[in-house]
């Protein structure tokens, strides 16, 4: 499947059930959608929540994306800036 702006609602529809079932790759994908506002309303706190779940399952991409999210100094994540 091509990951482009027009497919994002489909990606969300397909990834969300798997993410809710604990699939860490799907959780990382859902986080990406929330972080970028792709097919969903942009919500970096929701992105962080999904990345934390995936990271707890040992997903290396989630760990990487979580560090990048914190290092980007997004104001909604001010409480995490020192931890990054």
C-alpha cells in the first residue's frame, strides 16, 4: 500500500485495530499518523501514548521515534524535554 496523504484514513482504519490488539508495529504507525495529523487530528500527546506502548513491547522504531519526538522540543511535550 502506498503511504500518501490520500491513503491515511485507510491506513488508520487498518492499523488501529491491530494497534489496539498490541501489535507494536501498528502502534508505531498510529503514532506517526497522530504526530503528523495524517487522516486524524494532530495530537502529539496521543502519538506519545502510542509510541510508549510500542516501546514497552521493545519496538526499536518506536524507541527511535519517541526520542526524536522528545528532542524536537514540541511545546505539548515540554514535561519530557529534559529526559530526551
